C-alpha cells in the first residue's frame, strides 16, 4: 500500500466521511473502505479517478487499434452490432 493510502472499516467512515473526503480532495489520500477486513471500495480525489479513466480509455483505444490492425493483416471483416444481436438473440 502506498504512503498516501490507508484502510478504514465502513463503520468508522460513517462518522468521519467529511474528513475522509477532504483528505482525498485536498491531500491526495486514498482511503480503502473495508468490511470484515476486505476492501470493498475506495475514496479518492477526482484527479485520481479521472486519471484512472484516461488511462483505461487509452488502453482500450490501444487494444482496439491492435485488433483493427490484425483484422487488416488477415483480411477479416468487422462484425456489426446488428449481427451480434441476431446471433445471440439480443
């Protein structure tokens, strides 16, 4: 766990929510919410959450580019959403 992260039981966070949110927003603190010692969720700053979303979008874009390049190399054609729906009766 990084230096700016810690864990708190959900029951403790209920009484300290405003402080935990402020610690995330202004101090970069990551707080993992636990129940019976198991991590269930995290409170992080907006900047941290948005950075994670940007990273995920970039990774998915990279995977899509790779798939398209592979399809171009092999001559495979894309499958439309309508075809998928028909095949799986969605």
